[in-house]
C-alpha cells in the first residue's frame, strides 16, 4: 500500500502559484508588446516618454505577481 506524502492543500498551493505566475508572465508580455508597438510607431520623445511612464508601474506589478506566484510554488513544494 502506497502512502501519500503530500496533502491536497499543498498540491492546490502549487497549482495556484503556477496560475498566478502565468498571469504575471502574461502581464510582462503585454508590457513588452505595448512598448514594441510604441517604438514601431516612431513617436516623438515626449509621447514615447509618456508611454514608457505608463508601462513601468504595470511592468513592476506584473513582475511582483509573477514572483509571488513562484514563491507560492516553492512554498508548496517545500511543505508538500
């Protein structure tokens, strides 16, 4: 008879962390696409600066969400 070594809650923690990390990764990709479109449209310096200033907080937020998801995955692996 096999003995189960992890609780379902830790498996749920791992999958939830992976989903959160993917959401953060999607946010990072969206920021990259937005800046690439702005660069391709050859905006003047002020307009490009405005686009970049609006993307930076979203980029940092997406990075935080992705890192938080990865922390949940690692926590679930260590506890499980």
